[in-house]
C-alpha cells in the first residue's frame, strides 16, 4: 500500500482565490472580434490603386524569386520612409499567397508587444493561446515551431515601430531562430531600420528608376516631356512620396504642367544649402526632401483643411468620417478626398490614415501650432460617446484611455478602463492590464495625486496591477504592488481598499505555499470586512481561509469556513459565489473520503452554474465530479465527466481548463492501469500548460508523467520527469510541489532498490511539509519513510513511522489516508512475520474502505488479507478474500490486478490440493514450508468504491473432497 503523493496534482480543484479584487463590473457587454485581443495590430493592407501602380521590375522580380524558389524563408525589405516598402510587400502578398496554406498581414505601426504579435500569428495558423501569461521565451519557440509545421505567408509591416520596446529582444530572438532554422513558411519584414544581424536575407529597396519615376508622375496627371519627367524623378532620387508631393505642388501652382525651367526650382528645393556639411547631409536625404515639399504644400492648404489634417493626426488607427467630423463638424468627404489627392492621407477601405512619414511631420506641426490638447479633447469626446452604446467595442475603451493619458488626465483614464478591468481579467488579457495600469502607476509615482479621489484611483491602480501580475504567476511582484496598495489605502482611510489589499496579499502568499502567512492576511481581511459591514468581502475572506486550511490538510476546519462563506453568499444572493462555496465543500469532503456527500455538493454547484450560464463554472463542477468518481473507483464515469468538462473548456477557449481536464483524464486512465493512454493525456496536459505559460500546470503534468512511467516500471524515466517537476516547483516557489516531487523521487529510487537515496528524498519532503504546515503532506512523507525502512528490513522503524502517519491522518480526518496507513502497518507486520497482527490491520483498513466506498482500497485490503491468511495456512478464507478482491477488480476494469489475482488463485489451489495429500504421505501435523517469493505483498493503492462480492458455488466441490479425505484418514487409522 505505497502512498504516491502527486497522482492527483493535475486536478483542477475549484479553489476560489482572488474573489476580493475590488474591481467594479458595470455589467457592460464588450465586443471583441477575435480570440486574441490584437488591439495594437492593424490587419489592413495598403491599397494599391491599379491606375497609379508602377511596375518596379528589379525589386518585384527579386522578391518573387526569393519567395518561390524555396531556398529562403525570410526577407527583410529595408528602405527609408516613403520608398514603397509596404506596397511592394502587398504586391508580393497578392501574387504569391496562393502558394501557402495561410496568408496574414500585420501592421506594427502602433508598436504591439511580442506577446500580442506572436499569439495573433499562432492563432491565425490554428494554434490558439488565449492567455497572455505565456512567457516570451516559450512563445519564441512555439512560434518558430508552429510556422515550421504550417505553410504560411506572414508579412510584418513597419517593424521598426517595435524596435524601441522593452521586449524588442524577444522579437530579435524569434527572428534569429527563424533565420537559422525557419522552413515551410515565409516571413516578409518591412522596416526603416535593419532588424536582422546580417544582410543575407535583406532586400534594400531604392527609389524608382528614372523611367519608372516618369511613369509614376504621368499617372499623377503631370504633363511634361518624358525627359523632363525622368529628370525630376532623378532629382528626387526616385522617392515615391517625394514625387507624389512634387506632383501635388505642380497641380497647385502650375496646372499640373512641368516645364524644363521648373527643374531648377526643384533642384534648389531638394538640395537646399550645401554650406554646412552636416546640414547638407541631413537635408539631402529623401526624407528631409519630403519635409521641404511637405511644408510648402501644407502652407498652401486652406486653413480649414490644414487644421483638419493636424487634428486627425492624433488618431492612432485609421479614422472614419464620423471621427473626422468630431474634429471639425464642417468636414466633408470632399475635404478628405482633397487631402488624399495631395498625398497627406491614404485610403484604407472606408477609412483614412496618414503615411507613417507624413504622420511624423504632421504631428510636429500639430505640437508647434499648440493644437494637440484640443485635438485629444475632441477625440475623448468622440470615444466617450461610443462608450454609451449598448454594446461597447473594447478598442474604443482603449482609444479613450489613450487620449485621456495623452492629456495627462490620469483620473479620467482610470475611470474609462476600470469598468472594463473585470472583463479583461476574465478573458485572460493580463499583459494588457499590466500595460494599462503600469502606465497609470508610473504617471502617479512621477507626479503624486493631488486629491483624495486621485489617491484612491492610484491605490486601486496598484491593486489592479498587483492582480494582473498575480494572474501572470509573478507572485513577488504582485505582493510588491498589493503592499503599496495597502499602505495608501491605510493612509487615506479607505477601509474597503485596506481589506481588499490584505485579501490579495493572502492570495499571493497562498500561491507561494506560505499558508500560515496567507491565513494571517485573510484573517485581517475578514475582521475589516466584518467591521465595515462588507458581507461579500466577509464571505470571500471566509472562503479564502477555507482554502488555506484545506491546503494545510485541516479539512474539518476548512469545511467550517466554507460553510460560513456559503451561508453569507446565500443570504446576499450571490449565486456564483454560492456555487463556488458548494464546490469547495465538495472538494473538502472528497479529501475526507466522504464521497457521497462530495458528489451531492458538486451536483448542487453544477446545477447553479448551469442555471446562471457560467460555462467555466460548469466545466469546473464536472471536473470535480470526475475527480470524486475517480476516488470512488468508478473510472468510466470519471472519464465521462472529465470529457464533458474538456468539451466545454475547448468550446469557451479556456486553455488552462482544457489542460487540466487532459491531466484529469490521464489520472483516470492511470487508475485504470492503462498507462500508455495516461501518458498520452499527461503529455497533452504538459504541452498545453507549457504553451500558455502555466508553470504550475507544467510541473504537475511532469509529476504525473513520472508517476505513469513509475507504474510502467521505467524508473529512470520516472526519475527524469520528477526531477523536472522539482526544478519548476522550486523556480516558482511552490513548496508543496517541491515536497511532492521529492516524495515521488523517493518512491522511484525505492523501486530501483536505492533505499538510502529514497529515505533522503522522503526526509527532505517531510521537512518541507512540516515547514509549510502541510499536515497531510507530513503524514504522506512519514508513510513513505515507513515503506522505505520496510524495504530495508528495518521493520520496527517502519512501524514507528507508519504509526506517526496514522496518528496525523486520524487527527485531520483523512479517512482514506487512515486506511492506507493501516494497510502499511499490515505490510510491516507481515514483513516481521507477525501475520495475525498484519491481518488485524488489513481488516481495519478494509472496514474503512467499505465505509467510505473505496472499492480499489477494499480490493487491495482483501488481496493483502488473502496473502497473510495464506501464510498461516488459512487457505479457505484466503481463497474467499481473493475471490472478493477479484470481483472488485473486475468491476473496476483493472486487468493487471485481475491477472495478479488469477496467479494467486492458481498458487492457492495448488496448496489446497497438496495439503491433504501431503498429510497422507508424511503424516505430519506441522504446516508445510513454501516459497514466499510468489506473493506480491503490497499493491499500489488508488482511490475507489463498491460492496464486496459473494462467493461462488465452486467451493462446494472442494469441501466435499476434504470431507471424503478426512473420512478415509479416520477409517485407515
């Protein structure tokens, strides 16, 4: 009856933490178009006007060849602003996308994070990662791997915009990996600055040739001799945007005609003064030449259109007519068309935007004119109106936040994003929340809030930033911000904020495995909530206390807290909270071995979750029911519930829930003895957890893989997985995980016969469990030490450890654990040769197994009873016990256990058949000796249930034979 510590570590227990985040949910409905919230990624391609498109033979041919010959999978299109990089990439996109299974375009002008870019691409190639908690290092590998698997054409436009981001090294890491190993897919990058370390994959785009430039000017409506058009194109270095502005100038001043005499004007305009060498170098670049012509054209605009152009430049995204009219109610389509014709605007579908180089120039003019504040205020008014709609686009929320922030009105920015925070949190957009609240916190730290209201918002921003880091698994950073939240709340007399911050600190320490410290914070949270009459906070703090005591193995106390939490939630009508409390009660009763009651609570929770339409809660309840039926030994039913949970989690895009359901299915198949299938599910659990950055899930899946390989007898591989489990648990501060992994390593070393090493691991596990106050873990470690000393032949010491384990399990009300300890004591006395005492312990274990409905435990106890009885020649009762054990194993579909029973039955039949014949020959009253090696003294215990079976009539035949033999002996004597 060896105790395996972490077989159920992957179970998605419905532990309710973080209920006290203190974020207002207004009930608004937010609309988002895609699973990945790619708000900073523009997906529009530049629109090429066929009437004005000029074929650029050399770069088009070179780019097409690089894409089609298959020898390259990366092209960096490099040029200064305005040379037509995006249009060239668009031409290639249109002409080659049919060669790929998927084609997508990303515009990075708004400097999106690597997290957003990579997850968006992964989503588009069929690998959705909704949680933005995934570390960049993992996304680098995942993105490179998935693009190698698929055949995709990916254009990343205006990549230079992200080179100043803090996470630019992540972009570089991906590009380096793709440059070295990329295959199957093609990446086209357009950039104004080099982004690759070498020029091997670079295509440097120059300007139009004189002939191409002349054609372009003609298409702009300029009338001139071909030689003059070519001369102007050469003066402008073939720069498309410069030639566009030059054409606009001619249309404004010379009726679209170019005379030979005009060339000297453009030469002077482009060259400027060459007296200052540095200035000359600066002014003769194409971009500086564009600046000169731009200023001339801007000066010639009528004031109304000039001010409209300056104002719309504050929009980060393409703007519609309504947004233009928000800046100027007199604005018309004709105004926008005129600005487009002059080259200031470009058309994007039904919207307009500014060329990146033009936008820079216009913004400079806007600031110089002192009109930026007024423009941002008008943008705020527009987006504020959008937020009054019944269905709100989350993009409008973020744009409104942006414009408030630009105005340095941080309180207003907070007020815009705060109502959406709960929605963003539930959708898993943690990186976005870190960005939003990080900006506010930084701004307020630089300039202290002047009013109490602003201080309150600052405190709340710290709390929300802490919550976002908590969701990302960065618990020390979460603690840092929640501590600041607490200090400010305390300073301004915000008792509710003080309570929430204490609760959040408790959650963070809980996640670090520091349960006594978590209890301390939750107790303070409870006291304040009770003092200020915050009933919901009171209920949440009680629930969190229940979670902490549950983790300490104090199940009766945990139940007491969850019961109190349930009563309050029912009283205040919190249906979702009621369902969560019921689920937590179910989990606690499951750990106590009271499975019928656990099922009752989980079914009540499930009923409420379905009634209120909480799909994620429904999936959790189904998962918890699956875990309980696994404990009862009803593995087919457990699998059925886990599959239902998995189906829902996939439907709602809950990647973490999906990973945990896969782990639960692995546990169920492990219990069935179908280890290859268990490994398959645990491997999927591992891959999903790794992809979404769930380090705890990754660690648990590795532990479960180790357990499965241990069951297969592949101990070196099991040890490898448990060591990885231990390393991750240590890295994330999961002390309980460290203890579990050490315990599992000890079991594997014991299986290899390395008992001293096993004992060392179990002692370390015991030390950690005691340090964190984990009573159940302490009991398991003591039990495992007992089993290790049993294997060493130190039976008195083994008994001592098992007795200590039994004492703790009885103290915490762990009935199943109590049964296991009794079984292990039976094993130790069996090893000592004290078979009557061993039988007494096995029978006590059997009694508890029957009381709690653990069929697997019953079968194991019966099997061990049969073995001990056979050792004292009580073959008939042994055979009866064995038949009962076999029937239970048949019900449980545990074929490997059935085979062990069949082997033992054959041995018993031989002994029964030999015993009377031996008496006839030897005429000896002494019991015959036999080889003990055939008997597998202990079987690994798993969680189960069901009554014992009845004996078959085959016993009648053996009874008759025995009676006949006895009669013959009497007659012969």
